[in-house]
């Protein structure tokens, strides 16, 4: 490495790429303003306790990845590894009376001493939001819907939204006990990280990506089933509200996320255009105690990696421009199916901007419409007839192997992603 090169996992950014960043920030600003959020810029450097106190002493970020040091005055300082803890400190510093709400967004560099790889950097940049003072499942659903709206608007749609619940702190003892009981007999066959987590943070084992561990994890108890009524009801309301808003999602019982401050809803958007490190954005509801404050601040938020977002945007454009074939053909059988097919096509184009979608309004026979779908190279065909309409489903046929599955209309985008 020459002395003029930037450090591994960091990079110099010049025009014209700088223009992409400015454009992205402006688009984010415009959308977040529409939802009533205001911009905040917090320092890149904070007291170390701002992070250790809230991210969790046993998390990978705190144990292995923080750029923490002592300054000349003996103060323990850290380059921020994420934005939430600092923004909550700033909100507390500004003053938050009981019943007050604050919704803020931010852009900026974050620092984690991870092993650099494609999409994994030591200095990376996030676009994030935090909303505090409104502790309701409807707020969670709106925040997630805003993320999906933003991604779609900037050409980074087409990801999978995975969601789960971590429940309340009072649910943890029974969850941890059940997980410890399940994993203990298997732990000698699991990776070093899992072995360490068995005693330090057992629920994080669920997040392990090691294939050998995965097999064991698949048999673990479902944590939501071990939660109290309040937590399960909260999560049901978030899911119902997302469905109501037309946001497609997948409940993912093993999703726990890497930071300890989460309660209730956690979510991630993954995208196939990213390869191995496929998380484009992540977030959830949290409880944070800013240093020096007695009470907890509860909020919901997320952050999206800017470098990863630009990679997804590029992969969406290449995908759309790479071929003239149709990705999805919609066969509409019968008069009533035509307007539904039109609506489905429009909604899928918004949700999956990388795909070419064509609905057939000719009212011809199934055979004739299938012939056309074949001719235009459709990889998947969605069949919408009277029976499907009545049941709120669609038949999704994979043209490569002729296999077909029936999918609820609300989950078609997820099935195609
Ligand atoms: P996180 O999942 O650690 O969450 O990071 C959010 C996003 O930042 C990831 O989905 C990814 O796009 C990007 N990212 C993380 N690490 C790297 C890296 N080493 N290189 C490149 N990109 C990376 C948080 O940071 C939470 N503060 C999110 C949040 C906000 N939760 C509630 N409010």
C-alpha cells in the first residue's frame, strides 16, 4: 500500500461521485421533511460511555469494533460506530419534557474496526432517522413505511423487508433461559462466537451466519412464542398496520440484530444486489439511557448505509437495462381480473423497480396469454382468475421449471424479490 492511499476500509471521494451523494441526501431530506422529521448534526466523536452504556457491553460493536482512545486529558472517547446513541444524547441535551416528541434525521460517517470486504468498510456513511416520544406500534409501522418509501424513491427498491420482535426487557429472562437450555447440549459443535455468546448474550446466537450453526439454530424455540401478551399484541399491531399501509414484509423469527438497546420491533432490509453483506438498512424500537439521565428514552429508528445504497441503485439500473425480456407477466382471466391485474402491476412496479412487468388486458384464453408470456421471455407468470380474486391470492408460475405456488396478493412482491 502506498503512503498516499487512504487506509484500508476508507476511501477518498471526488466529483462526479460526490454529486450522487448530494442528490441522495437531498432526496432523503425532502422525504423525511414530508413526514415531519428535522435534521440534526451531532459530533463524530463522543464520550465512550455514550456507546458502551447503550449498545451493550457484550455486542461485537463494543467488544471488537470501536475506535476508542484516551485523549491527552485522560478522557475516554470514541469515534461514533453508529448514530442512534449520539442523536438520543443530543435530544436529551436539548431537553425533552414528558409527552414531547422529537423526530430527527441525520447523515454522516460512522467508524467500525471491521475486516474490510465488499460492502464492509471501516469508515462508512449512514442516512438515519430517530423518532422519540411516541411509543406506539403505529409509529413503528409509519417509520418502516417511510424507509420503504425513501428506498423506492431513490431507486434502491426491490429489497426484502424482514421484521421480528425482541419483546420487552421483562420477557428476556424466560427467553434467555429457554435458549440456554436448547443450545447448551449443542454448543461444542458451534462456532467460537456462539460459544462466547452462550454465557454473554445468548439470543445473539440466533443471528449467527455460520452454516454449521444455522442447522442447530433452525431448531431453536421461537422467541415470540415465549413473550408475554403485551409484546405479542404490540407486534401483531405493527404487522397489521404495515399490511394496511400496503408494505410487503416477512416475519423472520430469528432476526435479533446486533445491538442490545432494541425492544419490540426490529427490522432489516436486505437486497440481492449487495452479495454477502446484504443488509441495506436496519433498525428497530429501542430504550436508551443517555449518560447522566435517570429515565430511559424510548424511540424507533433505522439507518441505511450510503455506500450500500449506491451499490443497490447501480445494480437496479444494470438489471433494468441489461435485457429487453419481461421479468413478470400477469395473466388476467375474466373481466373482473383485468382491473385487479392493472393494480397489481402498478403496485409491483413501485415495490420492485428493477423488474420489467407487463399485464395482459386482452381478455384472451389462458393458453393465448401464456403463449404471449413465453414469447416476451417472462421468467415468472402471475395468474389472476375469478377463484384467485375471490380468495385474495395469485398463482405464481416459475417458467424455468413450471413449478407454481399460490401467494396472497399482499405478499406477491416478497415472493418475486
Ligand atoms: P446497523 O444495522 O449496525 O444499525 O447499521 C445500519 C446500516 O449501516 C447497515 O444496514 C448497513 O447498510 C450499514 N453498515 C453497517 N456497518 C457497515 C460497514 N462496516 N460498512 C458499510 N456499511 C455498514 C445501526 O447502526 C443502528 N444505529 C440503526 C438504528 C437506528 N436503530 C435504531 N435507530
